């Protein structure tokens, strides 16, 4: 799966108006509800790098002061960087790097089709449980569109993985033969 | 309470075995997905549980009562009053408006025309298609038709809703809207749901998944029931008699 580009997301959030680190973290976790929550340290470290590169600039201090209360604003260069990033199409799955895939192959190398099948079945169960959990999140009447769209993303990927797990279960015996021929 | 129970259910179409000993319990209010590859017997199991088809062997029990031995008339009455059925598509009567379609099961059960319309309008509203009350199916999108069909399946407030690939003919978004309504309304009414699907993401709406494979519950699949009686290879009586029974026609006749 393609990783989230945290610097660009922070720039995007700053495009709505200047904020300090704490507000940025809150906005991030709210808008990307199914992402791994940002640690404060990560926010400040990222802001530091963005400032060094001239993409954000300090825009003032909150009343109570302190380094954590510095407000940051998007610079012109930051806006340009964002536009470039948005114009760039992500490479569609350039490598097949899934651990799921690797595990089945290694199971076939070190053991047999049965071992691979056991793993596939266990993984399928875990995927199914997670799919059900996310479907519940999505159908909860209090879910916001942020929640729904984020859950949708995960559900679509789990669904694709599950199809692959099903098909591979059917093929694992033949695959084992090929690996060992 | 156990809503539905299958014990060693066997069913064949002529020489083709479709179910080879299915044992399964569905609790009241539970949403169970029946999944598995095409041809594994999902629809046949649904028809047997819903009393549309009679198993060749084994038992089907609804709320403690064995229903597979009931007469066709008795099973048909059960389907009209206690069960609701939703199929992939094409269940609405094309000549009738949405409201008339939804009211149909009530009229068949003896409800008056006006009360039937009032109830139908309320259900269309719960499904977000109140504005289509006087529209005929031909002028609706697939998703709208399926919401009307769901309203019609639920208008009698059935104990059990049987849904066979209810979103199979819809695009993803329309399908999700139908499933969202189906799950929400079933939970509100404590309706038990048997949801047949071959799609993992549809099965995600259920509380539990029962996987079939070649007419048996796939015990290795998700660790649910393993067939305990009437396993593979068991004789299937009544050969040849039931070919075509599960055709769309007979199923819809059961609804009308
Ligand atoms: N009316 C019928 N006449 C003959 N064979 C049928 C009929 N309906 C289903 N079958 C066969 O029974 C098996 C199970 O079918 P079905 O229950 O429709 O599976 P699924 O719903 O999982 O695709 C398949 O081999 C199918 O070809
Ligand atoms: Mg089917």
C-alpha cells in the first residue's frame, strides 16, 4: 500500500489557514480518522523540516507562548510544492511487496502446501474480522464522511486481499509443485 | 433463541448434488452471511431454509418447529407472513408503482388498500425513496428498485429476511446503500438475516460468515460448523423431481 505523505498532508491542512502544531495534529487525526494518529514529536519534527526547506514559516505565537505554541503558515514555495505533488500521479503498484504474498511463498519453500494453506486460512479469518469491524464503523449512524471514506479505502483493500487469499488457497497445491519442480 | 436450524440437509437437482449434508444454526436477530464460490450451493441452501425447496434428506427447523415436512400451502403461508425474501433483481411487478409493489404482501395478507398504502409509504420513506411512491420500476435505477424490493420484503415485519446476492446487480455505491439500509432496519426490528453472497465486502455486513464448498460447510474455512450428519456421498432421494424448482419463476411465485 502507498504510504501517507505526512509533510504534504500538513501542508494541505495549513493551506486552510495557519495553525500551531497541536491544532495540526488534531486536524490530521480528524480528517484521516483511520490513519495511524500522528505523534506530537512527529508533527514538530516535520514542521521543522518544512520550515528549513522554506515551505512553512512561523506566523506568530499564542498568548501563553512557549515553543509548542508557534503558529505556522504555508509559504508561496509551500503552495508550489503542494501543487506539484497534486499534479503527480502515483505509480500504480510498481512492485508486489505484500508480506501476505511473501509468507505464502516462504511457507512453500520451507514446508509444504498444507503449511501455506494454514497460514492463508488464518490470514483470511483475520482479514474477514477486520473487514467486519470497518463495515460496522462505516454503517454506524454517527459516522462522518471522513470515517466512511477512510473505512471504504481499507475495506476495498481488504476485499482485494481476500479475493487473492481465496484464489491462492485454490492454487496453493499447484504452486507448491511448481516451486519444488 | 435459535431462529433457524438445518440438520444434515441434502438436496440434489436430478443427478447433481447441490447440498451434501448442511448443518447450521442461526440465532434470533443474527445476520449470517452464507458465502462461497459460484455453484457451491448457497442459493439452494437459502431456498431450503426459506421453505421454497424441500430437502431430499435432513431437517429444517424454524423456532423449534420442523418446517420441511409442512405442505406447500403451509410453507407458502409461512413465507408470506414470517419470512421476507430479497433477490438480485427483477422482483418488482413492472405494472405496479413502488407503493403498490410494497403494499402487495399486505394486501395478500388481507390488509385493506388504504392501510396498505400508508404502511408502504412509511417503508419507502425509511428506505429514502418516498419520492418514488408513484413511480413504476421501469423508471427507477437499479439501486432504487432494490430499495423498493427491500421495503416490500420488510413491510410484513418478517422474523427472517432471506437475501440472495441482493446487491449483485448494483454498482458498489448503490449496493452499499442497500446493504446499509438492510442492516440498520434488521437491527432495529431484530430481524434475523440470511445473506447469501460471494463477495467478501458484502459478507462484511454480517455478524458471522458460513462458508460453503461443494455443498458442505467448509469447516476449515472460518472455523464455523462442520457437517455433523448426512455428509458427502449420502444418498439423495427424489432424483429428477425437483429440476427447475429453484428457477426464478417458482421463487417469485412464492412471493406473490
Ligand atoms: N434449477 C436447477 N436445476 C439443476 N441444477 C441446479 C439448479 N439450481 C442449481 N443447480 C445446481 O446446483 C448447484 C448449486 O447451485 P446454487 O445453489 O445455485 O449455487 P450458488 O448459489 O452457490 O451459486 C450447482 O451445481 C448448480 O448448477
Ligand atoms: Mg446463487
